[in-house]
């Protein structure tokens, strides 16, 4: 389980008992492992060492500035999708020349901020956006580089909300229209269109869709080069699978072994935007049992975390391995799985306190028996966990804690009730 492991029946994050964190910080709390983040980044960097490459960690997956800081120090670039994420990257000390900026709806203010920061590439999602970027670059006196995002019409076979590589999507342009866009904008002086961007979606579980996308995209690149356009980089996006269940997603080396042969010797810099594959297993969400309840034929475990803290299960029907933080030796798990082969488990729904029937973390799930006050860990919570959290039901957002060896640090304080209303106070509202 990366750097989250059971020792004598107690769950540790690296060398810290997670119960000690709960005792000091309370629950719910996101607990991150610095070593796991570093290990996963290093594996991606090593996998592509044979070709010129740039790894741009996707901030939208997990964007705490204290985490971004040590990723930047480890050589990571960043994939951003908003002005706020650019601001986070800058606060973390990122090399802005190693930032790529995606997103279908960049505002003028966000574009100007990125131009002033002299980021590496804008990933262009539409002709209208390209025209606006050219206008703003001329207005501000900046020159920049851009990658055209093309949709190779490849189905990554993920959840319908996270697949983005097909034609019918708000992202990018049809691969067939790329020639026309390069003919129209490919020689612009202010915005140099010199790269192609492809992103198939999130939570991919196989290498095959990336191979298909590479085949289609490289044909396009050769055609564009034949027409006299300079293509220096290929950004193949992110979406690489994470092990929500143990050993169910390809490793970084598996993706690389399939992708590298396509670009080796092609005079192309390869850019990748991994998020979940680095962040997901780098964190747990630790929560506490409030109540046990029987409803009809169902048994419910009601915990103090809610869908406002981790929305992936109700939003994507996503699986997260869930297990108590303290168990007898007969219940120590050896892997994350939907069907643990352990005697004595109970079938329960793990639900939160939010006033919605959709507020659940697991349904019909087998876990060891628990009691009021027990701590439960929701695993693989590092990606799109805290970053998608909210204040729904006027619930303060959870604290975030970073573990480094035998020490832990609060890297985001738990919100207070005053934090919830602070921006609403003292306003002179005109009728």
C-alpha cells in the first residue's frame, strides 16, 4: 500500500501512527505521504529517461502549495487549468517555463497572468481561444508558444464524465480540422503554434488507447511537418491509471515501453501531465465512526466525513478501499480490493452526515466489525479528493497533514465556522 502500512494491526503513514494524527488534528483529515509522492514522480521521470521529456504534474489532482513545492524541487513541471492554479504554482516556486496551461474557458485575465509569467505552452482548445490569445499577446507585447489540442477520437473507456478524447467533447478540436487551423495560425509571430496536445481523459486502465492515439497523432505531425510547420513537442496529457485496487493499473514503465518507440528518433520533446498516478495513493482520508445503524436489511456505518470531503464515490461511482485504522491480526489486509478474502467481515454501507442520499463512500462493502469512535481510512484519496471538496451543508473543510518519515506537519488548517462566513461579513449591500 505504498507508504501506508499496518504494523501490529495499526495503520501507519510512513513511520507515524495515523491515530496519533487524529488525536492531535481531529477528523476528518487528509493524510499525505511525502515519500509516496516522491516515489511515484521518480518512477515516471525514470520511465521516460530515454527520450527528451517534461513531466508536468497536474495541479488539479492535488494542489496544496506545500506539496507542489517539494515536487518542483524534485524537477517537476506543472499542468494548470486556471489562474488560481498558476498562482499556486508560483507560490510553490515553480519554474514557469515548465508550466503548460489547459482548459476550454480561459478568461482574458487568466491568459494575461500566464503571459506575464512566461509559461511554457498554452494548450489551445478552440479557434476562438487561439484568436483571443493572439490578440492578448499583441496587446501585452508578449510572445508565447502554443500546442493545439486535438481529439483523436479514441475512447479511453473510463467514466463518461472523465473521457475527453472523442469528437463530442468541449475540449480540443477534431483531428481532421488541425490542418486548417495550422494553415490559418501556424505562422503567427506572437503565438508560435509548434506542438500538439492530446488528452484522452482520466483513470485509464490500459495502455492500448494511448497507443492508438499516438498512431493517429504522429501521422498528423508528419503531415504538418511536410506542409512546412515546425512541431517541436508532443504533449500526450494525463489520465494514467492509479491503483485504487492493488495492481489494476499499468505502471509508469508499462506506459513508457509502449509510448517511447513512437517518439524515439522523431525529434519530438515528449510532455506528460500525470496527476492521479502520482497523487492518488499518496493520501488517505481518515474519518471517525459516529454511529452504527440498522435500516431494514442494511447495516450502516455513519462516519464524520461526507461527500463534501470526498465526492468521487457519488460523482463517478468510484471505488475507494475502506478499512479500519486498527484491526486484529486476522483482519490485516494484504491488498486493496473490492472482495477481500477474509473471514469475519460485515457487509455495510459506509455513509456520511451530509443531508443527501448520495452521501456515501461505499455500498454493500465487506469490512471488519467497527464500533463508535473507531477510525476508518479511505485509501487512494490523494487525487481529486481535497481539491474537489466543498462547504456543502455549511461543513468546514478538512485539515491536510503531510507525513515525512517519523514527523507530520499540518499543511492546511481545518476551517472554522468563522472561515465559512468571513467573506460575507461587513458588506455594504446596496438595494
